C-alpha cells in the first residue's frame, strides 16, 4: 500500500511528516510518497538516517499557505504540494493521501481533483473528538455550510461506515445535533432531517445536544458544517484554556509542585485521552479515494497516527461500502 | 425595588429560592415576592426563621414541569407559578422576574405575557459564560432558531448595552460567531449579518470562532439561537466531564489524595472562575420588563447571584437604553 503525504503542510513540516514516514514504513509495512521540495525532503530523510526504498519523493516546489484563498490556490498553483498529491491519488499512484496543511485547500483538492463519489451530494470533513466514552465522530466538521437534510443523512451514513470499519465499533449510533432531545426540537434543517434519518440505514438514536459531545452519547454526530466547525473549535479552545489553567495551578509554588508529583500519572493519563494526536486525522468522506486531514499542529506522533488511520481507511474498504450504501446495487464510483 | 421570584421552578425549589430570598432582602435592600404554593413557601420561610415584611407570597398552586410543551403550558395553566409571576410583572406589581424552571415556559411567558419591546423583532436569551478573560455573553443562547440577519444585529446591540450597564464593561466588543475569522467566511446568515453589524451602534470586532468562546475574545458573542444553544451545552458538558475526570484523578489513591491537599486552593480558585453560580442567570433581552432565567440546577448561592443581577438589570436602565437604541428618538415601550 502506498500513502501519499503532503510533506510541506502544517506547523511542523517538513520535520514531522518525514519523521513519521520513516517510522511508518518500518512499523506498518506501508510505502510512503513524500510530496514537496526534493532537496528539503532529501535533507530531512538524511537527518533521520533513512536510506531505504519504501519512501520516495515527488517533487513539488510550491505550497498553499494558510492565508490563501483555497479554491483559487488549488486552481492556479499546479505545483503546490497538496495539488500534486491530489493528482497522484487521482491517477492511481497511491492509495490514500494525507495533508496537515491549509484545510480549505485540501477540501478543494479533494473535491475538484479527487472528485465526489457518484450520488454523494457533498463530501464532509469528519473530525474525531475525545469524549468520556472514547473517540466520537463529528460530521460535518467544517467542509460545508448551508447544508440540506439529504446532506446530513449522507453524513450519518458515511460516518457510520467509517466508525464501524476503521474504529471497529459495532452498529455505531448516530445522533442528530439539535437544541433539544425531543423529536420536535430543532431548526428547519434538523426538523426536516429527523424523519429521513429514521428511515436511513443507520442506528439513529434521535436528537442529541451540545452536552452529548463530551459525554460521548453518540458514535456519530451529524450536523451542518457551520455548526460542526463551531463545536470543534469550541471544544479545542476549551481544552486549551483548561489545560493552561491546570498547568498554572501546578506550577504556582513549591507546594503545588510537590502536589503535582503525586497526581502526575493520573493527569498524564487524562491528557492522553483528551489528546487529538492519539486519534489521527479527520477523514474527508465522500471522495472517490481516501483523503485525510491531519491537524495543523501535528507533531511526528500525530502524523504517524494519521498515516495508520489512512492505512486502515484503505484496508477496510470504507469507500466501497459508502458507494454501495448510497447508490444501492447500481452504485459505483464514477470515472 | 420588588423582585418577583418563581419559587417553584428548578432542581432545588423551593428551598434554594426561599433561602436566597431571605439572604437578599437582608443584604441587598430589595423586596421579594415569592410565587408558589402558599403553605409550602410559608413553611420554608419558617425553616429559615424569617418573619419580616420584605418577603411576600403570591399564591400559585400549579407548576410547569420540565417535560411540558412550553407555549401550551403557558397558555393553559393560568395558575402556574411562572405564569402568575409574569402577569404580576406585566401589571407593575414588581420590577423584574426570575425563574429557575422550564426555560421554554419562561421564554413563552416573557414573550406572550410580558411582551416584546416595540421594534425588537425577537427577544433573545443571553447566557453569561466563563472565559479566560472573565464572563462573556452568548446571545442568543437558545430562544430563537432560524434567525435573520436583523435579529443577530439586535442581539449584538442589546448584549452590548447589558454588558456595559450591568457588568460595567466599557465599550464592550461584539463578535459574530462564524466558521472562520475572515470577513468572507460564514454561512448565508452570518455573511448577511457582517455588513449590518459593521454599521450598527456597537464595537464590532468581526467574525470570531468557537475557540474564542473560552479565550474570551469578545464581550458579546452574537449568533443564531440554535448555534448558541449548541455552544452553551457543549461548554457545560465539557466542564462537567473535565471536572469529573479531575476529581477522579485526585480521589484515585492515598498518594493522589495527599497531592490534592497541596493544590486544593488553586483548584478551588479555578473552579470558582468556571462556576456558573458566580454569574447569576441568563437575562431574556428584548422584553418590556426585566426577565431572568436562573440555571435549573441553581443552589441558594446561584439564586442569590441571579437576584443581584435582576436588581442591577433594573437599576441600570438596560431596557430604557435598548428602547432608545433600537427605535431612535421616537422609541418607546409599547403598551
């Protein structure tokens, strides 16, 4: 299996992607194509003492920065690493692609270059969030605004398949994010979506609320991408503030530092369950081939998790199953 | 000043409202009208050794439970405590009202009985959230779904006035909740709202994102009530999960319990800044008279804070200023 990695995107590129690639080829038995500036990447591989055959480099001398308008950048920068990577995926030169760079650019490359599965109205970004009951999926986490009911139903179906295959959750539950649990609650969109999800091929548990995100009430949370993006960033922001505050408490004085020693293992365990780096990246679901967005601040460990996730995404035939479920027996990936 | 308190609503009614009322009349110099079952409330006042003249009881032998359909309940249960309280407020028998009961019922009573300020299209629930920079306002936190741009602008204006007058924040900043900071980001609603807020009489700082909620980037966060409700409950749910986890870490074994002793003061201080009970209740902004929703789980301390807030809401002429700002010089409270 060949995984294409945009080695120029993200806060810790190219160090993190290259280090993760070196570890992945040795531990996962995959091949990696690093996309980016050849001399930079060769130099980085040398630093990692890598001289094997399982990592190859595809030259791409441009990048899309975080401040560029994504669609325009993807359309005009033919030599940007994310564009080159997406074209390779489309052309069958790899089995999945991963980028830690500009989210919008990856979404645009996925949509415009890799392409939608026939019958999928809008691909969605599916973020894995920590919860009291393990990782849960938030879909759409920000690829689409102004969604229709049919979009939210497809998000639920695609999310269920991913959670079943990749996270090995049997019969994953799907909750519809709303402003109240009762069936009658919601805005126009969720009220229209509710009966459709009831009849969809998913384990629908009804409306859920914001407090269910961290409680882990549903394995898959389906919502409009505007709402999902707000949830994702609210959780990230709160995690950041809380961990800063706790750090401050322990570093306050000599007594608190002594206290910290007694609870360090528990705190570290807690931090680990809340650590996005354990969960890999956010798959883009609904494209013809596996595309994964790694967090912009991914270190080598996080990129490694995301590569592992990409491998499992391919191995467990998520896309084939989406095609079958969305289009019935006639479903097929359109060319 | 007379504050009308629905003494039958909330998880800790009537104990918490009655205890808070007894403390409030002695410390704040206000008068309180407790609305609810007379014998129950008289008994509760006795338990608190209260025999003064500043607390009176208004008999209401019915309640709206949390599971009832709010609008229907308010229309049919003429003797429900929240309905009696709202009618007293409307009739000038008190200066403000407070309820810890069914949120929907309070909103319905505010809208249908107390009434909208002329020119305010939709009153909004304004929740005060803890942040790294002190309490910030989220408006609308759940009174309205499917808002229009004009609604969000009015929420921003009303929220600014409240934060300036009641929380004494000079020139409060207003942020528009969106899925990206740039002006072009957002869904149809926020894109339409952005230019209107630019021209509104508020200190508009542009789009903000979910992570800004806890960072405290804006003093007032304006958004549709569906989105606001999801944010509010996500933050509440995360706070609950995190504090449970931290408690678990400290109670794990004898060593962690010793460790806890060393950092207890810091943890308590942190808990206090994150404690909704410090911030009082959520004002309903846009009604002709001050209506405040206390948290359903309010203890006596939280009800006391909410009474204090109601007092300040009245004293600082928030409603008069909303009327002026919304309707220009001709603005007046319609009868």
